[in-house]
C-alpha cells in the first residue's frame, strides 16, 4: 500500500502508513555469529501482517543493519510492489554510497531520510540545523532526486524551519517525536505543558504542508501514544517505528504487534475525523 493512498470519502485527508524499522532485529542477530533472526524474514512477516513499508538505518559501524542487509532487502522488496523502502542515515557518512549502489543496480529505494547523527551516536536525538548544514545538504538532495529517490529531512518540531527545508529541495520532513513521547508519558497525554508541545508539533506539520512538504514522524512512538499523535498532528503520511514495535513483538509476536500499531493509526485517524 502506498502511503499516499487516501482512506474514506475525504480525499483531502491522507492515510498514515506504517513503516517498520528493522534495526533491532539486526542488532539481536549481530550478537552471535549466526543468521538468526533474519532481517529479510522479519520484513516478510511484518509486510504479511499489513505494514506498508520497511525502514533501515545502516550506520557506518554496522552495529545493527549492515550494507549487505540493505542490498538483500532491496532484492526482496522488488517482489513486493507498492511497499515503501526507506533508508535512513547521515548523508555525510555512508548513506549516499549505498543509495548510489542501489540506483546503479536498477533498484533505488523509495525514500532516503537524512538524519544528522554522529558516527558513534547510540540513536538519533536531534533534527537538522539547516542554517549550519543546508548548503551541504542541497546538492545531496538534488543527487537523490537524480537517482529516483525521495528525500525526507529529520527535523525538530520547528514551524519556522519548514519553508527552509522545502527551499533546499526536500520532499518531506520527518518530525522527531521523542519530546512528544516523553511528554505524553509524563503528563499522561494531558496538562498545559503537554498541550503546548502538541500544538508545536501540529503547527510544524501545518507549516510543512503549507510549504509543499509531506509529513512523516518517528522516534519513541508506541502503542500508548501513537493514536494521540495521529489525532493531533495534521497530514502525517508515514510513521517509522522500530524499537517499541520490536519490543512489543517479544510479547505479542511480530504479526500481532503490527496489527496493534495499525489499530492505533486507525484510532488516531478516526479521532481526527470526529474532531
């Protein structure tokens, strides 16, 4: 299913696609000199369960997703028309070489999410500073377009930065949602401080849409907070979820975990429609 497919009679409201990040599957596999759990097999299971896309974030040290995983998933996904393949990473490190390789093989990914993480960073923890990095990002965004790849920029919820992201040539932004997740946990989805933060995310999405950008979201979204985020933030086309979904799968199984997240998305969209 393509993330741009609309649901229901209201064609102005896009559906929200679920892209499953498989980094933690690869991390577990890499603890032993074995091939289990298999990253491609995990992709097959989550897609069979109804996920719309696959996300990987191959870091230079290959501590979880390896370059070989990126290649093997690319081959596998050629047999899954309509599935979105999203590769995240820092374009100043190893990401661009992988994108060039896939494109040269005639199988470019659908989306590259540019993330400003450091080489040794444990996980992504901030969005791009476009004033500092925009001049270096613009030619790489243009190169991705030449390779047939859509570009999403990992961004903090800053409404004022969205027009600048579009001016660089980005197609989408991925709103970094850790602050939302932490606030939702601390305030149980209530309180003035939480409401103000949610308003900032909503305003950022609105600014992105106004600038002509698509809106993605990810980081620490889970079954407790996802529906509330979808309900409150306009136009979210895709959520990328890995850590929480894989953790839930330890209890529920991969298929049931995916079903749970799809129900959260549906609940959020339904609440938005009622508002």
